């Protein structure tokens, strides 16, 4: 496994956002993943809760890009953390810190932990 394949998982996630379909985005998460989202105070614990969040987030028309990515791979776990920026449909720009933790399930990498928090300054 190499760093580029882990970085490509962000592109897969961002492409899923572009579909506008919350189920498509939620399918990239392990069933027992944890999502600590940017625009909600509620921790999300399962696909129903992920989909509920992404209904709200996708309504904003987000388009993401990585500003800084730091990939580390530990066997069947991989971490990508850094800074990303979302441009929203209304032209607003939101920069946030992120951490994606992925687990290889024998067939594909799925998100098991996703933390996103808007920059404090």
C-alpha cells in the first residue's frame, strides 16, 4: 500500500459528495465508524446517523480540496490528516482540520473514524 492510494480515498469521498446522495457518501464508512462532523455538534455512530448529517452537508453543495495531507500507514490501518477547504454552492469558503482513519477490510479501505473541525481563527 502506498501513500497515493490513501490520498485517492479523499478523492473518492469528495466525488461521493458531488453525487448529492447521502447514501453514496455513507457507504464509504464502516458500519461502526465514528463521524465527528464539521457543521454539527452531534457525534454520528452509524449509517443512519451519517446519512442524516450528509443530507444537511450536501445541501450546501460542498466541493473539497486538500491543502495539507499527512498520510501514515500501519498495516491494515491508514491515517490521512491535515487541512482541507470546502467551497460551497453559495460561494462561501470553509477551511477545516481533518483526520480520516481507514481500515482495510480485505476488499477495500473504509473510513472508521472521520473528524473534521473548522479552523478556530
